[in-house]
C-alpha cells in the first residue's frame, strides 16, 4: 500500500491541470495552447495564412496529430517504466 500523497503534491497537480501555456510559431501564424501537463488544448492558425475554409480543417488536423504523438509518447514512457 502506497502512502497518501502529501497535500502540496495534490495542490500542485490540481494547479497544473488548470494551468495553460501558449506557444507561437516564429512567424506568428500558428498558436498552440497546452495544459500544465503538456496536453494540447488548442491549435490556432492565422486565417491570413490560408483561405478561411481551409484554416479550420487544418487546425483540427494539427490538434489531432499532436495529440496522437503525445499519446504515443506516453505509451513509450509506460512501456519503459514497465520494463
């Protein structure tokens, strides 16, 4: 049986879960928002970079691709820890 986590650890996890960080491409056309744990929350593409009808589809595709890569990365970590 593992000991219960200390309250400061629980508080930190809660703060990270609600926190967000933003990154932008060098030219400012792409913005990515992640949680304190690194989970992708949003990807935004400047509409001036592409026709508006293509921007929304591209944002969704980028978000899905980044999320899939993060999921794969987590699986690698889980496998490494199991070995």
